């Protein structure tokens, strides 16, 4: 613990502000956004299909933001873009608490997806640029820890405030974003006065939408990985998007159960992330991906067929273990796939997986309204298993490419 704290205080002040701010930002997000579907259903009487399309509009905007964030930040500046995205998010949450027209909800959801993705993309780039190469792994470990601490605390506050029936958590979240924005303005100003510009020259090559699609056409392994990830993200999204509505239908205290499940998810990931990543490093990548995706499918089917809260909690533990296993594996795999001079294009291509976050609420909302939760989670559990076909093809292509490289090296 002392070593971790020492490492934390070695980071530049702006990096520490970003890490601490992430905790509070995700406390606000996780005490309001996951319950948005419940809030809209109870207060506006919207169907799961309509709510799904509202949330899906945010996914479209988020995908666009993922592509444009890097380009816009080069023109506007990362500092200004970060602050602007925070104040935009504050406006969004005030809107959720006050608007009563569906058309405005689509607009707010789109703004939320755009601002959140831009902040996420640009803040990671800034942390990367402002830390030495040997410190970056540690910095991103702190970022992941900060995120999950926020997700652990926020849902409990959401349940305590009775988020399913009131606008209070949305207003509190807006206040958090405003305060964070002003703190970031002050910190950026202080850094610029003492050290000039925050931007550094050790930056990854810029990527564009054109470069991303060109890379996909050339690399079959990457294309198959992206297709598999779109399918898996579509299935995965049923946890974050429609689970709350399913639980409200099936359980009288569904909102409270959902809040506890979010806390379980965060606690499991915080406790197991580092040990499971270290364990998985020594295993076959294909075996670990098969295991993780299979656990996602089991967790999803468990959500659909659990008749008691206890079984739901057990399904969440399985689902959370899969999340802790797969996230670092996928990042490592993309890093292995990508040549050093094309890191931006390869990681940029992974933004296409956000198509799954669009398909998930739209298709899921329709299935939930029409056929019910059991069918919903059976369909998407099956979809998770189908994604393994594309991951398998990707891994086979990657292994083939590696053999070609080895043969070429031997010839040389």
C-alpha cells in the first residue's frame, strides 16, 4: 500500500487531479446513469423499446466522439476539450432532471455519449503523455482502480437517494461535474504558468477514420476481432442497459437489487483484477478468451432465469470475473496485433465496437417488451457464444502472421 501511495505522488499534479476526479466523476455517473432507464420508465411511462433507442443514440454519438476526440483535441487543445466535456456532461444531467419531452432526451443522450467518450479518450491520452513510459502501466492501473471505486460507491448512493423516483442524483451528478471542471481549469492554469504548455511531443501518431478503415481492410485478424467484439459488446450491454428494467418487472424491489449488483460488480473487479490478470498471462490467450466469453454467456443467462436475488448475485459474480479477465486480455491482444507505427489506427478501430452499445438497447428493448427477460438474456447469451467464432478466426490469422514473420526472420 505504501508503495502504491508513493507511486501516486510521483505523478504530475494534473495526472493526480485526473485520477482523483475520476473517482468522484464515476460516483456521480454510477449513482444516476445505470438507473436512468428506471427513472424514465417510472416518471415518463416510456417503454423499454423507446428507452433503448434513447440510450442507443448516446452510443452513436460516443462512437463519433471516439474517432473525432483526438483530431479535435489537436486543433482545440486537450485542456480546453476536457473542461468543455465536463461542463457539457453537467448540462446533460441537469437536463435529465428537468426535461419532459422525448425529443430532448434523445438530444441529451447524444450529448452525453459525445462528451463522455471525448473525455475518456483525451484524458487517457493526456495521462499517457504526462507520465514516463515506465510509469504508464501504473498510471492506467490507478485509473482503472479509480473508476471501479466510483462504481462501487455510486450505486449505493443511488439506492439511498431513491433514484428510481427522484431527480436528486442527476442534480448531484451535475454538481460533481461542474466542481471537477472548475478544479481542472485551476490546475491547468497553474501548470501552464509554471511549465508552459501541457502538451508533450512524445505522442502517438494521429489516427483518422480513413486510416482506421484502411487498417481493417488490410488486417483480417483485426477485422475479425472487431466483429467479434461488436457481437460481444451487444450482449454485454444487456447488463448496463436493460437489466434494471428486467428486474423491475420480475422483482418488487428490483431497483435495490440492481444497485447491489452494481456494487458487487465493482468490488469483485477491484479485488480480483490484478491477480486474475497475472494468472491469465501464463495461460493460452485462446483458452482465456474462450473462458471469459463463456462466463459472460453464463452470467447473462443467469440474469434471465434467476428466481431469487441470491442467484442474481451469483450470476453477477460470474459476469464480473469475466469482465476482469477479458478487459486486459483484449487490450494486450490489440497491442500485439498492432505495429508500433500504427497503434493509433488499431486502437482507433476498437471504437467500432461501440456499435454494439447502439444495437444492445435497441434490439434488447424490443425483445424485452415483446418476449420478456428470459428470452432476452437467452438470445444475448447465445450471441456472446457466437462471438467466439470470430475471435477464433482472428487468433488463427494472428498466429499465421506470426509464423510468416518468424520464417522471414530465419531467411534473413
